[in-house]
C-alpha cells in the first residue's frame, strides 16, 4: 500500500510457533502490505516460548519472531481488526490466551505521524480506550522485543517510554 498521506506509524511484533513458520510469516506480510507500508523490519529470530504463571507453555515449540515499523491511514482499532482477520486466516486460536498458534501479530506501539522518524512522532493516546492494550504492556518484560525495536529498528528507549505515560 503506497500512499503519501499516512497518518499513523506503528511498531508491530510478529510470531509463529506452529506449522510452516516461515510461510505463515511471509503470508502475513503479504496480506498486511495490502493495508500498510512497511518502513523497516528487524531480522527474524528463533526464540524459546515464554513462561507464564497461569498457562502451561512447556509443550510449546520455538517461535520465529520479528518486529517491523509500518505506516498507514488506519486508526489503531481499524488496524487491529485487519490484523485479527489476517491472524484468523492463517491460524490464531482464540479459545484461550497463551496457546500455540500459526500467527500472532501484536501492535506494540502507535504514534501519530508528524515526522518520517518514529522517534520524532507524537505517541498516540489510548486513555479513552482502556481495554485496548497499546502500548503493549508486556513489551518491557521481553528482552527479544526490546532488542528488535530499540537496536534493530533504532527506535529510542526514551521515546518508547513516553508511550507508557
């Protein structure tokens, strides 16, 4: 999707731990590109499943994860609906949280596009939408996401912290 009038910038996190992970992720990118412009993408990494105090993840296989920065005209709620359709098409069970899946896409951060550099944009306020989990509150608990976003995508830690105010 090419459009010079993008109004939002996002950092999205992708993961797959079932089926043909590479194909799942490539298909998700192809489908998503119908709605967003991908600015940059981190390298893909193999990661171990996270542990959770409530849900047993001991039988989960490894993940392939990456993050990317995208621009689009879509509001966070509209982009979330698009992402959900893509996840459902490829395979994302919704009967409970923390189960293995062919595809998971999370919106980690969102900003109003006021500059071509993500770090110079204004963080989007979600205070009016308390049930919408952006910025992704688990972000700081996951070293691999921080490395992908802060180091690979070169988005400053100080700027990202503004999203949590």
